[in-house]
């Protein structure tokens, strides 16, 4: 068992949410200290967690999270959809900088205003992979 040099090192090493904050170790994905089997899937899972985490839900960082489900209760129009996109871009840049967002599409069904469709395409330069998240939030 390794020892931490500082209290900050200890907290970072033992933070259960450190992958969301720092992303996986893309420089050494086979390190025995990292639990990375598939960097692309880990980033995708971290992205999903960021989408559904409500700001203020995590006591150590009250700004972390998009809280996408909260947007269901707002008047769904172009302004709300722009707000969703802006929040996603800002949060990804802050908490998952390994991801480059290509496109965000939000849509509603005129016959079902209680659901929101979200499609996010993104690129991970360090592993040269494109991926997408598609959600129906109800």
C-alpha cells in the first residue's frame, strides 16, 4: 500500500469521484493502480453521471453537475434548449476536459411535452474515438 505525500494527495487518491473530476489516466491506461478496462466506456459513464448529478448534490463541489432531469419542468423552448447546451459545454470543459463535444441536439415531441430528447456527440482525442450519448428524459 502506497503512502500519500500530502493530505491533498490522500484525498485525491481516495476520492470516489476523482474519475469525474480528473478523468481516467489516459497516459498509462494499463497501470495496475488504475481501474480502467475501457477508457471510452469509463468516460461515457462519467459523462452520464455529470448529466444526471444535480448541482449542489455533491457536498465537496456544489457546482458539479448538470441536473438534466430538472429541465423537464421548465418551459421547453429555444432558450431552455440553449441553456441546456451551455450548461453541458461548461460542465464538460470543467470536469471532463478529455472530451471534446461536437454537437448537442435537444428536441421535444409536440405530442409529449413531458419528455426531452437529448443527443450529444463527442470526441476523445487521447484515444482517437468518437462516441455519442442519446437519452430520453421523462
